[in-house]
C-alpha cells in the first residue's frame, strides 16, 4: 500500500491497518521533519479512501491513480480536499494587512469549520489538511478543538507539523500521532537516480548532504542545475579568453561522472534555446551529444570539456 511514499513503513502500516479494519480516527497529526513525505502521505490517504476502483478494506494496495477521484485529488481539483495553509489564509484575507502573516490565525480555522459541516459534494470522505500546524495561534487551536470534540461524519482532519512543541496537549490527546522518520540516504539516492537520471555517485553525494529530507535533496539538486545555467550564460553572453574557458572546464571536469552530468544538464538548457532559435543552436546540440558520447567512451574529461566550452563560446559569440 502507498507505493508512492518512500520508506515510512511504520506510518504506512498504521494507516493501512486502520483502513482495512475500518477503524479510522477522525483526526491525525503527521509529525516529522520536512521532506519526509507527510503531505504526500495525507494526499495518498485521501485518494485511498475515496478511490472508486478497489475495495481497500479487502485488498492491501494503494489508490488506483486512474479513477476520476484519484485524478481530481492529484490535480488539486477535488472539492472535498482542503489544504488549510498560509496560501489559503492569504486567499481568504479581506484586507491587505491580513496577508503575509507568520501564524495561522483563527479566521482560517473558522473558514475551515464552515466547510467541515457542509455535506461532501461527491466524495465519500472529506479531508482537511492543516499545514504547518505548529504555526497556529492559541486562538486558532482553541477554535479547532471544538471541531475535534464534535467530529462530523466521514471527515478527516490531518495536522502536519515538524514538531509538537507549540501544539497544546488538549489537541494532541484528540488526534492520532503518526511519526515520520528522516529518510535513509540510500532511499534518497535511489529517488534522485530515478527521477533526475543522476549517476549513483552524484546521487549518493547529494543524499549524504540532505539530512534525510527529499525536499532538501531536491533543493541541492536545483542548486547544481543553477550552477550549470550560470556557466551556460557565461559561455554564451560574451567572447571569453581561452584561459578563462579552460579554468571553467577544469572546475567541471573533476571526474568522468561529473563531466557527464554537467553535459546532460547543459544540454537541457541548450535545448530550450534551440527551440527558440534552431538555426543558431543546432550545431551546439550536436556537439553536446558528441561530447557526451566521447565521455562515455573514456575520452579525457578535461579535453572533451575544453573543446566543448570553446566551441559553445565561439559559435554563440563569434
Ligand atoms: Zn482511484
């Protein structure tokens, strides 16, 4: 069950047992560091309960991902799944001064309560996901308490929080706690290899720095991509001295793997320019593909990149 969720076997087990036994609490708190899959799990849980294809009380499997309920939830257009967060708070603000707050206030929870007691439009289960719950004001918590004390039917409230420090005991005692652990490095590495086609070596490096968080790993990933976008704009914005180009290629060609990764990422950027101006960039796309082949065939990474970067610079700035 819940195959989209990486690791978190304990959390998945708690939820799937409750679904199977039809003993589903009306409120949860999903607690754990950022990037450990709390929001994704809440969404997958909503899909599982509303999915029309299978009977999940009998079959130990995740949501079908194809029925109209699963699709609506995935695309954020499901009317009975409400995300109660800072964005929503800004959206319902009546005055400019109510926007951009650092706490989730009582007005937002009152807004949620109005929706809580409306009958589900077409889903079987209504979901309210409050994030980040630890940022709620005391008034907001007290207001929420009323809903937790008189839970409406077929409605599930999920609080998402990094820690429980600011969450009142009166709230914690009325919700089921599900703990989310930092992800093992190997799981993060596998995810990066699959999603971004990174080499194992590079994915391992990023995973080591990610502190068990997919979000952090992806931020580090984007930074790497940005680094190469900067390199691309330097190479294509003005004619550079050969010595400067050689310094750049040397810094990228640390080893074969990172040279191949650099060429792949630069190719993505170059492809965007190619789409706008095929005549100007066609040769560069070809040269990039050729360089990648050479690198895969054991050519010296520094030589290949020297050659490639000089070519890019001369073709765009001659
Ligand atoms: Zn489905």
